[in-house]
């Protein structure tokens, strides 16, 4: 059985900011994947994922972001990540994700990117 | 010398990971483990339990069982994950794609890479029908 995922959604101009709350793990990553896919299918071309309220992410959640980044790039859009805590930043670095998905300091920088 | 043990059997479902994570956090906070150590232990458990559920070959008629032990000995945390599926050794996993450009980056295989990279020791044995993964984390 899947667990739920809470994701706050806001628009800043033409930028969609998604703020997942709590955990993204193998139990709720499929729901997060569906949500990002739906927004890209709806025509969003600049999506920011704000990590401020995220305490944990596993490789299942990182996989969702990689799929999302690939998909939005193929629409000439971009996916930007921001406000990661150190322990999460470390696993993005170990995975080599920080070289292919932009990670910036905070939401202001992500919206302006 | 700090000595402490934590033992839990989790149901073979990914929805159990939340409860497991909460228990590990309580254990870590009780013993003043660094935040990073609690995070990487929870990450390892999430990856290994998920991997076991997805790839472990549980025999029909035998209830899948995953048992987790955490212990602290001096300056080291040891995590043992035992499961009763068929022989399955994730330490043999090949390295994932870490360098391709976004468009061609292969998806998957990251979980075990993270576990391997962050643990100070990561070993596997198959003993009497039980898969046993042992991880160790040094506390500096």
C-alpha cells in the first residue's frame, strides 16, 4: 500500500514551485512522479522543487526528479532544485546529480534561474 | 563505552518504512547520534528493504520476513538486515551511471551505490537460508 505525499504548490509568475513536505521514499515516490508528470503534461516549463520542508529523500525520490528533469528538458523547459539540507545535498553529490540538475541556494535564486 | 541494541522485525511492505524510520530516529536521538548518521542509516534501511522487496525471491508458502538490528559498540554503529528470501547479494551490484549528460543519464541503480559509499563497511553473507547484510558506520 502506498503512503500519501503532501506537496505545496504555488505559482510565482510563470514558475511553478513545488514544496514536498516530510519524506519522499519508495512508498510515495510513485505519487510524486505522477504529480510532476501531470504538471509537465499541463505545459509547465519552469518547475522549482523547494526542499525546505523535506527531511528525507531516498533514491526512489531522486529517480523521480531525474525523470522529471529529462522530461521537462525535452520540452525546452527546466527543473531547478533549492534549499537542500546538507545530508540531502551530500547524496545528490554522491549520485552525480548535481552536475545535471541545477541545485541553488534558495527559492529566490531558483525562481530567477 | 556505550552499548545499546535495537531489534525490530518489519512487515515486508514499503508502507512500513515510515514506522521504521521513526524508530531509528528515536534510537539515534536517545543515543545522541549525529543527524547525518541517523539520516544515512535511514537511507540505507530504505534502500535495502525496498531492494529486498523488489528483487528478493521469496518462496511461495513462506512468509517474507525482514529483521533489523541496530547496535552501538564504542564508536561504531552496526546495522544488520536479515531476510528469508532466496540468495540475493546487492553488494555485487555494478556501478550506476554517474557521469552522462542529463539526456542520456541512465535511471536506476543509485540506491545501493549510496549505501556502499556512505557505509564504512558493507558486507553480505548467505547462511542457512538467511540473507544477512551488515553495515558499519564509524562515529568520529
